[in-house]
């Protein structure tokens, strides 16, 4: 964890450690199967890891570009900068780059591999809908992701799933091993696809579970930093209600970036995002904030 005034979260640390161990175990299993089958996919593994490394290194720029965020100066957005300045002073962390994304989808995100390389971005939609206390609660949540180095953790956690996907694609594209069989006569290509699919599915479930707990940890850290859990609860309730008024097309465009967002942008109907959510339910988040309010001796409304 980064050394800031955000409250430490032993549960988050333990879950991060356990998830990394299990994902590492999956990686070993995948490599062992491939080596056992005599397939030379070392280069593919290197390419996958390099790609993940580039994603991690440029995560701040990628997220900002994807959301069409524009860096703003204190003169252009004095209220937003004022809130970020106040939170960084409270958390004893470097001030990130501040940006605004011109979209009506009410949301915010923060990214960056280290606190000194972070970006915090709010949409015009969330700035129009929330008051200063609510927006402060949201940004405190987002900055806790930076303080806890969540981008680094989640990027590393995604390596195994990406690698498994790479392996499957390489087998299908090149047909390598298509005519080969193992000692039992099973086609090698079938074994690689099945193993890769299982590894990908398990890594996907593990990283999504970690992501959901990560959001609860950020809610908790942000609420304790500001001592205003009710403001964060109000922001969550308001944003969740407003999402239903956003055009489905805009929500679908935003869905691929849900892992970054304060609250998921989900279009109506079935989607993989709704089936394997990156965020816990609204009810669970409000329940935790209610418990924190009780600990702080503050009213929940």
C-alpha cells in the first residue's frame, strides 16, 4: 500500500495477495501444460507480458484518451481543483493531473501506476448533478485507488487471462499442433484450447471478485478520509438513479471502461458487464457506508 493518510485495509491486502497467488498458480499450470505438450509459446508469453507492461506504463494516458478527457487548469475548473487540492492535503499525497470528460454520463475515474503519475477525471454529467460534498466524496473514493496502487495490482492480475487468450488465438490462427496428438491420441490443439479456456475463466472470476472488493475498500477509505460517509452514499444513490435517464447508446459506449469508473454504466438488458460486474451492488455499498456512519457517530441521512 502507498504511504498516505488513507486508512489501511488489511482485507484488501490479504485479498490482493491471495488473488496474486492463485493467478500465479494458474500461470504455472498453463505453462506446464504447454511445455508438456512440447509447444514453443515462449515468444507469445513475452509479447503478452510486454503488452500488459505497456498498458500499465501508459495507463494514465490510455484512460484519459479513451474517455475523451481534457486536462484542465485551476483557472478553467477552480471548484474541481479546489476539491482535489483539499483531498490531497488531507491524504498527504501528490496532486494528480485534473481532467474533465465532456459526457452526460455521471461518473468519475482516477488512474495511474503511482500517485505521482495519476490522473483524476470527472465528467461534466457528474459535476452538474452533485453538490460539492458529494463530489468530494466521489473524488476521495477515486484517489484512494491511486493511493492503494490499484492500477498496478489489477494490471498484473490481468496478465494470466490475457496470456491464456493469446495462446488460444495463436493456436486457432496458425493451426500449430493441429495434426499432433498426445499419448492418448487427443489433438494437441483441443487440449490447448480447453486448458486456456479454463485458465481464462478462472482468472476472469478472480479478478472480478478482487475488483468488487477493491471498490468497497475505496468507498471505505474515502468515507473515513472525509468523515462524510453520508455524502458518498448520497452521491451513489443520485448517480445510480440518474444512470437510468442516460441514453442506452451512451451507456454502451461507456461500459467497456466500467473497471475505471466510480459507478458502473450499464445499458438496459443483458450484458457481460451486468453478469460479471466490476462493482458490488448499490445495496452492499450503501450498507457499508451506513456501518461507517455508525462507527463515526454520524447520521446516515
